[in-house]
C-alpha cells in the first residue's frame, strides 16, 4: 500500500516528504504535545532522519508505513500528521495536531478522513492505542468509528474498528 494525497472539508493529507522537516519541527515544538506519549520536541535534524526512515518504509514484506502531513487548506500551512502501519488488511493509526491548531476539530477531521482512506484501500481492522487519561484522543478515536476495549497495550487502551 502506498500513501496518496486525500482530503477532507478543511484539510489535505499529503504524503510525508523529508522536505517537511523544517515546518513540522515548528508544529511539533510544544513540550505539552508529549504529555501522554513521552519524549520531547524533535529537532529539524532528528525529523530529517526520522522522515528518511519513514519514507523508506519498514523493508518487510506485507508491511507498509503510511505517513501524511496535515495541511490546513484555508491557511496553506501544516498543522500535524496522521499515520498508519498496515500489515495485511489491518492498520494501526495515530494522529498529532500541533497545540496552536488544537480545539478546532482538525484531529477528528483528519482521523475520520484517514479511516475512510484506509477503508477505500481494503483495511478490515483499524486500531489505535490511547493513553487512559487522554480524553481528547479518545474523542477523536470514537468520532473516527473506533470503539474502546478493555485491553491494554503498553499501558495504553486499545481502540478497535
């Protein structure tokens, strides 16, 4: 499976390119973004290396790393990213929207569009893992059609569709 451009009402999800590292370093610069996931804001250099690996893919038969940046159409600027790791007909998804873009429904809109794109490309099972205290991400997962389970994966709650 190969990431292709797709859109929602206010957003365009563009396949990841190394050239987005500068702009994405700014989007991901707020330490508050890492409250539930751990880590710290990446440098441009670390994003360049990460994006090179992500664009190259896992190199394993039957597995795809699909990564997109989220562009806000009205402002023609990047606001975050969505991603999916696809193995066979199963996809594990994630999303991050920069703090200056939060509270406007962009994560929900992007996640719903991502699930729609994955559906159109044959995904049968879609999952996400979310920190138990991250109510905003739980709301995004529910809006995207995922249901909360009782299963924990590395301390996070598994959501499934």
